[in-house]
C-alpha cells in the first residue's frame, strides 16, 4: 500500500474525445479521411461507441465508482457544420452534457479541439485559422457556465507533426519535428481562444494539453537533447506560461542517442515490452513527463489530462496505472504542482484509424453498444477516494 498525497480539490477522472466515441461525425475532416478511397485508416469510426446518445450512461459508469471529474471534448464540426453557420441543436446537446456531468457530481474538463476539424476548415497554416477557431470558441463560451477547466487544443505538437507522423508510421520512435507554420497557427489560435474565454467567463481556467513523453537522453546526447526537444514539446509547454494550467499527456519513454552530432530516438531494445500501439511499456513515464513540464512552465500548475495503456489484459492496465501513479505520487511528494489526473480512456474507442488498441476502463460491444466495466475502473475509483495505491497482487506484477 502506498499513499498518493492528493491535494484538496485534486481532479480525479477519466477522459474521452468526441470523434473517438460519439459516432457519425460526418461533417469532420477525419470522417472524410477515413472514408476516402485508399485511406491510411485501416477502418472507419462509423457509429463509434454511440456516445452521442449514450453519454449519460458513460458518465454514470464514471460517477458510480467515485470518479469526480470527466474530460470530454466538444466537436467543432457539429457546432459549425458550414463556415459561419452555427447549430443551436449541437450547442444545446453539449450544454446538456455539461449539466448532466454536474448533476452527477462530475466536474467537466472540456476540450474544444481534439484532433478533428470541420471538413471545410483549410488547416492551421491558413492565416485565417486562428480567427476562425476564435469565432467557434466564442459560440461555445455561451454554454460553458459551471465548467471550471477548459482546454483549447489537444496535443498541438502532435497536430503540427501529423503529416510527418503519418509518413513515419506512428509515435513508437518519437515525434517527428512539427511543421513550423502549423505550430505557429496552433499557438496563435490558442492565444486567441484563451482571450475569448477569459473575456466571456472570468472564472474559467484555461490551458491546453501537450503530448509530453519521458525523453531520456543517454549521456553523450544530454547537451544536444534540449535543441531536439524544443520544437517537439518545449515550445508548446512554454506557450502555457500565460495559461491557468498545462495539460500533460504521457504514455511512454523515448530514449535519445547521439548519432554523429545528430540526436535521434533509439528504438526500444529487443527485450523491451511493447503495448498494442507499439509503444514501450514504461509506466514510470508519467513521473518524468510531469517533472519536465513543471520545469518548463514554472509556476503554472500541471494537470495530467491523459495517461494510460493499450492492452487487452486489464491486469496489465492496473499494473501500468499502479506504476504511473506511484511515479506521480513521488513527484507530488517532491513538491511538483500537479492538480489532477485523467486516465485515458474511460471507454475502448476509435484509435485514429483502427479499433485495435484498447485503452478503456470499460469495454464496449460494437454491435449492441453494451458497456462492460473492467476491474481497472473500480480500481481507479478506489485510489481516488482512498488516496491509497494498493499493492499489486503477485499475478498482476
Ligand atoms: C493521444 C490522443 C488520444 C488517444 C491517445 C492514445 O495522443 O490525444 O486521443 O488517441 O493518444
């Protein structure tokens, strides 16, 4: 048994995103990508897990085990299906979700952009992009009463690296360098959105969530590692120095080596255990990630907005989360200002092109949409309510 020193008000919950769970996100760019001939996606999202209709059931599952917080996203493509045309029905839908969460005792942390855009949007490098995003955010601000934490953009560093990530075939060997024009567009969209939100809702706490993996340079690579990391994560974390919080999303470690005078990620060793996404199984990554984020952002508090593991073995999920939370407890003990933890994900869901990787605390039958909680869901709830991380059974180690 290990104590996790959760400060009062600590956010404790699970996360989802709209496109990965709602289903039939027909006006989005991802829907178009999934369904075009020769798509890089192995499978389309289709009806996903029908959370557009079953969000109440999802929230009940979280609240019933004592989770106090729920991170979900609002779908821009539903709110603004045509440029400048806003759907009152969609806004009302998300207002109901916010009220539904509050009613269940779940504090919503709402993300305004989680990877998907309306199909008409011409991309973050378009000089008009920040204004277009701010116009959408101004509409959404009208339904956010009662929401304490709003995240503007999910993993801008992944979004800006996305074209190159596709070409590389995934994250296992580290994030490719983000494209400058995309990075700048996303940063300025974030600043404008923050301005709109603060003007409309003086109490709201605004941040964004950066993909921060635990980069571990070997000794010769240490000096050059900072320059390698700057475009990939440091600059995005620095952007949060004027925010109310910064979201950290950590899953794995990436070792860096010096190759001549160039830093490059080393593939996990042949004995390394890999998860369903090919990422190295490395639970302690969360500790390194929150420490690095705190180092960069200074006084701005950290919220872990995603952490989890793709596995078909729920015992392994518990073991992974045990390791991650133990590393988080050590960081809290060392005085790192972490204010929340959200597990990715509440539900098994559409993992950007494939239904293969299962990150959920709850499984979903994709024919009937029946939800079945896994033991890890109640386990996570108990850690939050007791402040204790139970020792693993020998079979779970
Ligand atoms: C993050 C995404 C999230 C999910 C997890 C596994 O990069 O934000 O939607 O796909 O990875």
